[in-house]
C-alpha cells in the first residue's frame, strides 16, 4: 500500500522535470532550421534587390554596347556600298562580287571561251582575275552583315565554281600544250619536253615522255619528274616505264575543296545564342520564378499528402468513437472529403479509392490539356520534383546537362580511312598530280598543210593506274629460324609491292608555318571528304622539310595538320597602345607554341609581332593592317589558327568545357569598351574555374575622372600606370566582383575584396552586374576600335581556352 504524505499519494513521476537529450537536440535543430530559413529569406531579398538594380545598371550598359554594334554595322554597310561604287566606276568587265547573278553570268560566259597558251600568257591573267574575284567573295562570306544563310550558301557555291573554272582553264591549257608538244613545249632531251609556269594563284608543271622509236629490249627505268615550282617530285611506277605519257603537277595556293565538304551543323551550339546579358538575365529570372512556383506547389502537395495520411491514421484510431468527440483537424478532414459525396460517410477504403480516382483524373487532365512547349520549358519539367535544391542550383545543373548533350551532338563521327575535318585542316593549298595519255600529234604534209587525228573526246585522258597495296602479315606457329626467314621474305615481298606504287614527294610550302609533321591526304570527290586511303609508306625528311609517300591513285593531295596545335593558350593581355593621337589597343596572345601580338586601330587590325615561329613565313604580314575578318583569313591560310570552332573542346588537350557563352561575349564587349583606360591580363585561376566563372586580372592604366555618385570606381587618384597593381576580377552571368586573392595566392578563393555588407542597402550600392559598372565607366568610346577589338576577342575566345 502506497504511503501518503500531506494527504497526497507520492507517485514515481513526481518531482522536478528535466529536459531530455532528445528534446535538447530537437530544440537545437529547430534553431538551426530557423536560422537557415532567415538566411534563405535574406538571400532571396538580396536577389530581388539585385534584380531591380540589374534593371537600373545592366540594361543601360547593354543598350550602350548594342548601340556601338549598330554603329559598326552601319559603318560596314557604308564600306560595302563604297566598294560597290568603286567597282561600278572601274568598269573593268568583272562581275560585282556582291551580286550573285553577275557571278553566275560571268561563270557561264567564261566557260564558253577557249583559252590558249601564248607568249603573253593571257590565261594567267584570266586566272588571276578569277582569283581576285574569289578573294572578294571571301570578304562577303566572312562578313555577311544582312545576308541570309541561303544567300551565303549561294556565294559559297559561286566561289567553288570560280575555283573549278580556274582549274578547268589550267587543264585546258595543259591539253593545248601536249596536243602539239614539239612546238609548244620546251625540250629537255631527245625524248622529253617540259613546261612550267607560276603566278599568285597557282604553279603548274608538265613532264612529257614523247612518242619516239624504242627497241623491243628497251629496259629503261621509269621517269622521275621534278617540278620545283610546284614543290612536287613524282617517281613513275616501273610498270609504266614503257608508257608514253604526260605527268602534271598543279599547286593550287588555296584549298579548293572547303566549299564542297558537307556543312557541319553548329546551330544548336550555345555560341549561337544571340541574347545580350540583360535579356539572358531577364529570361533566367522568369525561369527561376517558374521553378519557385513549381517547387512551392510540390511542397504544398507533399505536405497535404502527409497530412491526409496522418488523418487517415487518426480516422482508423477513432473508428469506434462518436463523431462529436473527434478532434478538430479530423473533423476538417472529413468535411473536405464529404464535399465530394455528402450522402456517404467515407471509410478508409473509400478514401483510398477517392484518392486514386482523383489521381487518375489529374493524369488524364495532364495528358489532354498538355500545354505547348514554349509555355512550360523543358528545364522546369525535368526538375520539378527535385525539392532539395535551390532554383539557381537547378538551373545550373540543367545548363551543365544541356551543355554536355549539345557538346556530344557536335562530336564528329569518324569513318575508317577518313580524315576528321573537325580535328584536321588542309594548309598550304592542294597538289594535283596526274598522269595522262598523249593525244595524237599533228602531222605536216608535203604541201605544208597540217592535219591531226583526234581519237576520243578532245580532252585530257588519264592513264589507267589503280594499285591497291595490302601488306603481307607474318604467320604464327613456326620456329625461331623459320620465323626469321619468313619475316625477311615478307618484308621483301612488301617492298616489291610498294615499288609498284607511285612515289610522291611534296616539299612544305615556305609561306606557311608548320608546327608538326603534316599528314598527307587525298580528296575523295564521291564522299566529299579527305581520305588516307591509297596512301602508304609515309615518311618525313626533317632536314629537307619534305613529305614522301606512295600513292595507289593519282588525284588531288593535301597536307593535313591538327588545327588546334596552338591550343590551349598559355596567357593573354590587353593594353592601350603607347603613343600619341591615333594610338589603338594591343591584344597579345601566348599560344601553345607562338606568341602573336595584334594592334587594333579604328576598323583595322594588324599582326605586329610573331615570336617562336618555326620559319620566316608570314613576316610580310607584320605591321600590315587589314579588316579583322580578312586578317583572320590570312592567318589561317598561313597556318596560324587561334580561332576555335564551337566543337573545339573535343580536340583541345584537356577537353575543357567553354565558358558561359552569353556572359563571355558580354565580358569581351566590356573589356573592349574599357581597353583605352584599363589593362587586362590572364589569371592562372581561370583554368579550373567552373564554366560560369571567368577570372582575370585588371588594372587602370591612367588616372580617370570618377563618375559622379559612383562608389565602385577603380580610378586612381595619382601615379603612373606602371605603379598600379593588378586586381583579381571574377565575372559571372550575375555579377562582376573584385576578389581578395591574388595571382600569387596559395589557393583560389571567391572571397570579395571588400568586407561583406551589413545591410541590403549597402549590398545594393556595391552590386555590379558587369565590368562596366564595377569600374564606374561613363566615358564615350570609339565604336570602330571597340568593335574591331571585340571581333578579335570573340574569335579567339581566350577566356574559354586559357
């Protein structure tokens, strides 16, 4: 029997109450959750303020940069109109390269003309005329302005047809020469005549083994033809040693097959996104709002489902209790369910059936009333159930997925014996090597008349030469002695088989820079691509700078190299050019092999320095100013490629992803606008930064007047440019910020240079959506220099590849 004290029963649970450890942990977790919620709300308030400030600061900057682009566009249009007027007043009989109908008419008329070789070499003048027209078409294709894609394709086809016409003229001259070689060609010896000619567009050489009587026991070696003006030597295979023939080498100083290759579709690339940073930010803000709405709806649905499950458990627990004794929340739950069917009190089975029915109805509505794609973007569909991440994280995750998908779609599918045109490119021109049958020669009769018997078409007839080389392989399972004998025998047979192939030697053109040993390739007209089929036993003579190989067929050959040999870049720098009036901006790029320095003045640019080049090639380009599009074309022809394609990440060492396309392009525009007062340089931290982070160094090169009311200006009150240290800058699609770390820091940190703000107002005052706002830029700029520099930077893309 329990004892009583003071009239009360003492129970075991009486006495002072203490919080358990689980209660303390729950209290601490609640405080942490509340703190995280407050920080999340504060971050959301900052984002709203930043978006409002972005409208005030970024939108005018984008409008200003767009105005510079519009002025440059109008300037280029006037330049093109001036070229049109100059062509009109020149009246030299050539077609206007801007009018596709005139180009086609010119092609039709010239194909009706038969050109002959005379002392004045009139056909060479015609070929140079065609070559200049092709160069003018190049200018239009490289700077299309308002031309549509269809019209640009028409210009490419016209350029290809012009190149074909030039080759047809040269081939026609060759037929004219060998049809009466004794009178029209230069004698070499009693049985051989030759011809050679060269100009800016091509170099041609002919070696003719004439019809002369021979002994039946004649065992002379096959002819060896040297064409020094074409950089080609040909050793005719021995099975053709008794053949009367003409061997031709034609060096075309440009690649005539580029326009014939299948066009690679890059329309899905992020680089094709033409939005400015303000438009992109607005679209991302709307997308974030949609994601937040979807996440809120998902959370509300999850909470309601959890509440309904709890109410179902309560309903089972109170199954034997009168409804008047139900808790208030359970009564609310039942009232909501009875709204659907007021005559029947729902049981637990009824509730499950009703929930299933409602779920099926929702699915039917989703199927029948599916909204169009523009209303509900694919991004929101794919992430609507992921409630554990913020909207910014979800958008970034989706962008990375899209970037990977698009990048994989841009990967070229290589085929056997095919030269990947996205990895390799042909430089130094094309080398046509042909062997032709000799036509019947004219005969002079006793009365002085001349007659000729024409057999077959009045055109060049190729010699039937088609050799397939399949090297023998060693068999297995023999003793060491027999294996050595077999190996010697196999090598001997392979060497004999190789001798049946023509030996072609091509000396590397000296007007091109070669950074690696080239790979010979042959043009395959059927597949519209370069191939390594029928090319064997490739060798390279480093001392003579000559490529040697055996060919099983005659045709057009090219020298292929990796187009991304000079990638990735090691460093880059942008600085104002020293001097007085008329000084421009210097852009220096240190590539993997060479250092190239450009000078930009108004609407023209020049390569003013070239270091670490393998030869003296391109020295004539130093200091020569051109329009930027033509300068890029000349550098590519000379073997210097600093201009990546949208699929370059697959072929650049490291397979690094490119930077955020819209943010990178806007950063280039800002840097170009600031180039007259600021200096920019590469940072080693940019290499491993994420795709939406661009890290660089920046400093002001001269004292500048601070913008009124600007608290973020980097202006220096006094001192010279040399004493101003670099500051680390990080640019993202959302903001531009100065960083506390430097180039010599041990580790990279995104910690801002300034202390974190204490209030939203202070944070808004410091917020800079781009470089122009960060520097407090308010000066007027020269649109010509700015846009020309931007063109080069956007072509080089050093932020993505350094």
